[in-house]
């Protein structure tokens, strides 16, 4: 049971790292980012510090605001960032021009392949207790 919860914690940390990559890519401060997606600045601060987890509403606002962000990449780390501007599923042609932000894309790819943005396992918060609350007012507690 605790191993699956640890996986969820690592998943959230990785999503936060992907949010930091979005900020870097667009050269945004956390305040500018909050304004763009119409959330309070404190929300971004709490997310980036790991205090809060991103809500579905937050994730959908990021997806809607930034066309280059793939929802699948943001949620699961699958796919590419930034999204390919070519909507076709065919492989890219050798004769097409590179986008203007090629250097920024390469910088982000290098960050994704290095350990610079990975959270060491020993720095993660440790789970000590899980409390399940039921609709009838009862609860169960599980301690490690």
C-alpha cells in the first residue's frame, strides 16, 4: 500500500518539475505564470514548493493557456515538450525549417536528460499516516 503512495508522490514531484520547465521555456516568473493562467500567485508558490498538489482546474488552465504544452506530457511525462507544431502523425521532413525557438527546445531537452531537475529520493517527504474519511462520518487510520 505504501509503495503505491510513494509512486504518487514521485509522480507529483515530476509534474512540478515539468511546470518549472514550462516557466523556463516561456521565461516567466511565478507571478507572470499565475497571471497568465488566472490563479492566485500564492497557488504557484505553494505548488512549486511542494506544499500543495496541482488541481484538475489548474492543469486544465495550463493546457488551455499554453498551446505548446501537451496534456499527456504535463500529466504523465509522455510525449514531447514543446508540442510539435505539425499536427500530422508522419515523421518530420528533413526539408522543413526549424522553429525559431530551437535553442530553447534543445536546452529543455538537455535538462530533461540530465539529473538537474530530478528530485533525489531521500529528499522526498516520508509518508507516516494515511486517513480515509467515509461519507458516513467514520474513518480508518493506517500508520507506517
